[in-house]
């Protein structure tokens, strides 16, 4: 795998025995493939957040709404961290960071609005 070669190359280049081949370069996948990974992750997490928001929006008990919202908030922090790590790993620009975080942030409220709309349409 490409990441195993990278680790081996890093170990070899740090050894003082001169066992390396004198320069370092990336054996990873092309940048286009790396960028696609963050786009795919952003899409998957946004859909996931919309579905979670729909569950909150369709709930009629306020205690359950607050309990589920608290649990989802903790969950969303972890998802946001994973997305941020992926974007940083790919070396994306600040503009991409901001757009990605903004899209991810609005996905749950969109889901809540959909859930409320569906719930209200049943009355």
C-alpha cells in the first residue's frame, strides 16, 4: 500500500546510515483522487446530518428533542473533527475549509426543517 511505502521511506530517510535514495517524494495517490475523498466524505456526512436532523424535527416530545439534540451535538463534533482532518490531510485551501464547514453546519438544521414539515403535514 502507498502509505506503508511512505512510512518505510520516512524511516529510511531519517537513518544516518545513508540507506535512503537521497531524496523524498510522494508515492500517494494523485491530488485529484485525494480531493475527491474529502468531497465524498462531506457529501456522506451532510446526508447523514440531514437524516439525523429529520429525526429531531419529527419528534413531538420536547424532552426527547433536547436529549437527542444533546447527543447529536456531541456526535456532530466528532464528525466535524473527522472532516477537518481529511481536508487538512489533503492540503485544501482556506476557502475550501470554510465552504465545507458551512455546508456541514447547515445540513442538520435543513434536516430539522424537513422533519418539522413532514410532521406538520400529518395534522
